[in-house]
C-alpha cells in the first residue's frame, strides 16, 4: 500500500492536479478579467511555479515512458 502512495504514477497525477489548480488561480487573477489590479509579482511567481510544475511533469513522463526502438 505504501508503495502505491509513493509511486511515480501517483506523483504524476498530483503534479497534474497542482498544475491545473494553478491554471485556475492564474485565470481568476487575469488582469483583463478583473476590476482589481492583481499584484504583478505574485502573478509572476504563480506563473513561474506553474512552469516548474510543467517541466517536472515532462521529466517524469519521459522517465515513465520506455524508449522507443529505432
């Protein structure tokens, strides 16, 4: 059971969920759609975190996929 909690597949699911959550937050504070001016620094940090998550997801996906024969 503990192996399943720490499996790469589970980590991938968690990363995708975190990425989707950040997408939602960033969309909600989009300056074009709100009357309040969002904090630019906070928005940049959210976008940077989302990009880091996307990179980590890509690395994990590459590690989980077997190499294709030539």
